[in-house]
C-alpha cells in the first residue's frame, strides 16, 4: 500500500468521510477482498494483484445502510466501472471514492488496456492495444467460424455475467426463457453472448473480468472490445468517463430527460437517496 493512499485512508476514516474501505488483504492462499472500518486496520491493506473489485463494491454499498460512503482501493478499470454504476443510478452521487492503483505494463498488455493509469490521456480506441492473436477474431474473413468454435465451449455457468461490474439488472434477460432456451448447452450465441454484449456495450470498461472468470476460456474481452471500439469510432465515446452514452437518454444525457423507461431495468435508487 502506497504511503500516499494509506495516509489518505486513515484521514478519511478518522474524519468519518467514509463509512468503510474496500480493498485487498493477505489471505491463506493469496490476496482476498476485505472491508476495513478502523484506522488501526489500514496497515493490513495491500495493493495486491489486479482483482475484480467493481462488482464487489456494488454489492457492498447496496448492502450498507442509507447514507453510507465507501472508499475502494482498486485498479483504473474498476474505478471506471464504478463510475458507470453511478451513472446508472445504482447509488447516490459521490457515495464511492476510488483510490486507484495503476497497472504495470505487463498487466496492461495482458488486458489489452490502453488506459492502465488514471493520469494517462483518454481518447484511445479500446481495440488499439489488442494482440494479433485476438485481433484475428475481429478481422479475419473466417471470424464467424472462429467464434463459433469458441462459443461451442460455453457451459452457461453465468460466470461472465456474475462477475461483470456493469451487469446490474435486477432481472436478467439471460434467465428469461423467451430469450435463452433453458437447459440448452451450449446456448445459442445470438441470444446469450451477443445479447449480453450489446446490453453492456456502452458501459463496458474492458476490465476483462468476464474473460478471466470464464472456465471455458472463451475470449470474451475481444467481443466487448469490438463493440467499445465501434462506439469510440462512431461517437468518440468511452465508458467510465463523465460523458453520457450516445445510446441512452436520461438525467446524465444532454437532453436532460428524467427517469426514462430504459433506466428501470437497472433498479435505480439514486434519485431516492438510497443505497438499494
């Protein structure tokens, strides 16, 4: 834990600026997520490896009493995912403070990330850093067959959805039999993988949690990066920023429309000043 972050966390807890801190601590077999509530515990916080804290932060804050404030020690992608959760009205504005730990070059290459540190310039196409082995899935003339081979390995475990920090709908279409046929393995790629990819396209921050959590090793990050890259190319839009999505309208959109129907699927609570 950097001295700068540690001192800031101590001050936030001591001044009751936050109710709790979510971060990593040493566990029996590696680093584990943990909630810290006292100044004396701060020394146990660890920077640790990249860990998918975005969804954990969402669940944690929504389980806390109304008015709670949470600090999260996380990577840049998780901080951007939390910004998207805030834009979707999952908790009140400024209820979460992110203390970002930048990723090193090795980790950035592994995730094909063009934004591994918060101070780096925004405005890079999400597909710019894709490795050649992944890029072939987007550019090859045989890409439809390549994707078919990958999708045939899917066991419909819902791991990609469960770990995704921006999959927050209270009722998931992937469990709706009118969209995805129950007990069908592998599931049809169109209503399962593509439906989910399209639904989160303007919220996906490319954290790679879906791919890391897939037991079948499906290169899901390439699919999501392709959609993010299209949004960037057509509208200059990057998820995880303060910019409103070009695909949706609502309080954060230039049109300023309140509570449009599309937001209902997220179970929003911010307008009520609640955490759940």
